[in-house]
């Protein structure tokens, strides 16, 4: 199993940017799909973005397309989520996840999770 640690969250004004990092350790990181999910208070955890093991293909939720970009650096065992043009509704705890065993869009498919990092967007 892979261990994941997120960082980079914080407080930002609407329209601003943040870059989240997900550092992995454990088994061979480059062989895993890695994804980002978020969970706002009172809401279910939702898919944000994911990257294939090779980094060649990426997937983004419609709500973040054109604003968020997922990328990975296998040499550093790290996956990033660049978040631009942040909106109030992006406020949530952001989690990275690895090694899905089903559809990447469902949180129940993913087998390893980080502890989460809070992103708060203010007006």
C-alpha cells in the first residue's frame, strides 16, 4: 500500500491560486493512478482530477476544467493539483488517493488516502 501526504492548502481570495502537493511513499509510485477528491461540509466526497501512472492521460471534473490541472513528477513521487481562478464553492478538504480498483470517479474505488488539506476561498 502507498502512503500519501497532502500539503499546500490554505486561505485564498476568490480568483486566486493555490498548488496542492501529494507526496507518496511505499511501493512503486509510478505504477499507480493518483487522484484528487474534495469534501465540503455536509456534502459527499467528490472527484476532482486524476492522472494515469505514466502521467500521459489526465481527467478533470467538469466543475474544475479549465481552472485546475493535475500533474505528476514520478522522480519526486509527487502529484500536484494547480488550482487557478478559485471560487467560493471550491472551499473543501482536498484529499489525494491512489490505486483505484474500479471507476476513478467514485471515492469507494480508491484504496489509499491521504489525511486531507483544507482549502478555504474567501470573498
